[in-house]
C-alpha cells in the first residue's frame, strides 16, 4: 500500500521527454517522490534503474556528439564569387585562388578541433575525379583545396563540405 504524505503533484515523464531534461531535474523529482513516501521499495528500485539508464544514454550522447554535423555547405566553385546552393552555419565562401576556398562559419566554433569532410564534382570531360582537402582551420573559417586526378587545382561545379565537432 502506498501512502502519499505530500500533496505536491509530480508529473509522470515519458522516457523520451527525460532526455530533454537535465539529470539534476530528474534526480530532484525522484528524491521528492522518495521523500513523499509515494513509492514502494520496488518502485524506488525500478526508478533508480531508469535513472541509471538515462545517465548512460546522456553519457553516450555526449561522447558521440562529434558524429552530428555542425555545419554544411554546397556551392558552385566555378563562379567567382562561389555561389552557395545550400548552407547551414556557413555564411560565406570566398575563392582565394583557383581551387582554394575559404568557408566562414557563424557562429564561430569554440575551438579548432573539428573535422572537415568534402566531396566535389567537376563536369568537364577532362576531369573525371576531383577531391577536397582541408588546409587550415580557425575558430571562424576553414580553407579547403579542390584538385583533379592529376593534383591540379580546379574550380568544381559542385562542392559539398560537412563539418563535425566533438
């Protein structure tokens, strides 16, 4: 038999909703329920297991945050200035010279420890393969090179860049 000595209403929270709450909030609700004698020993053990599972999920999400893309851009590098096709967090692409592009991020990253991945397509028949190589990174910019299969700098028609952070 459960006896609630406290009249505070504590809402039931779905597991998915818990991921949006801080662990401190979840633990506070749990402690209020325990103090109010609204839970049996079995329910306390069950809730503690749920809190442990949430702690593990939050830890896993934090460790794997770098897998989530933080910036993306697609642009046409054949034009000067480069023409943005789609963009997320990349506000500007400057062509510094043939095959050298600087991407500007807003807001800037908190450090320079981010991963830049890119691909590009050159539509001319003489260039079958083109590739993207990051050259330098700052908090607010990254510079990339685009080259053909011979290693020559080229201005591809389609360049896609994705940035991952830790």
